[in-house]
């Protein structure tokens, strides 16, 4: 295979990875909107759309394998292929977490702790994904380090949100007339909210993973991987 053709295939891989990131980011934003608005139709769109993301992942996985088999790549090309494979793995997992959000929204009939601003935290995580994919697209090492710093803030906010939920639950008085069913519903709401916070934090972790692999791709630097 001519080197020029091989380079075109590498560029196509990069473009396809960026396309997958757009699809995944849209799914995540849909999941967050469904959670906020309790929109069941939107939630089902996210849940049922996961098959599309899974197929994108499988197609790109095969592309990576084919590129490795077609020609022994030089170091920089090898890092691009390896990084791209890791990036699509993280994107697929972000899509799974978006599906979780859609499922949580189907169960969420009320906001049990309105003082916990899930959407504000999620906005920061969405920014992280956008920045990590921009770093990948532009081979921007400085952005990679900035994303890792953004994650520290997200971790702190998620920890504070979880602590607020637990503290409020401990301090909240249960009415003596509350039925077992009402108590169970409240506990289920609390559990769902804590899972939501956890999953949003995990999305941020995957954004950092993308940044780490991008840094490795650009500068052969594994600093953020460990």
C-alpha cells in the first residue's frame, strides 16, 4: 500500500473518532436533559440509541486492527492508532453512562435534594469532553494538562454533592406516619441521586483518559496515564 494512501486512512480514522465523539456527546447531553426535565421520550431515545454507539465502536475497532495489519506503522502512526483505540473505548463507556442517566430519569419522579445542582456539575463534565476531543483533533498537549486540572474541580464538586445528600438524609426527620413504601421510595431516590453523581464523575474520568492518551499520542508522554 502506498504511504500516501496509508496516511489518508489514518486521517480518516481520526475524523471517524471525532464523529463518534459528537454522537456520544449528543447522547450525554440528551441524557442530562431527560434527567432535568423528566422527559420519558427523550430518555428512551438515549437508551435505545446506545446500539448505534456500540456499532460505531465495533467498526472503528476493526479499522484500528486493519490499519495495524496493512503496514507496519512508524512510531507516530502507531501511537495514533493505539491512542484512537483507547479514545473510542472511553467514548463507548461515556455513552453507557449516558444510558444510565436516561434510565435514572425514568425512575425520577421528583427532585429530593434540589440544593444539589447536578446540571451545573454536568456542564463542567461536558466541557471536559469537548476540550479533550479538541486536544485530540489539534494534537494540543497543553489542553491535556488543563483537562486533568478541570477534573480535580469536578471531583471536589461531586464529593461535596454526595456529602450534602448523605448529611441531609441523616438530618431529615421521617414522619412517624410515613409508610414503609414512602420510606423505601425516599431511599430509592437518594440511591439514584448518588448513582447519578457517581456516573457524572466517571464521565469526567473518561475525559481525562482521552486527554492522557492524546498526550501520549502527541508527545510520547505517559505522564497523565498513571
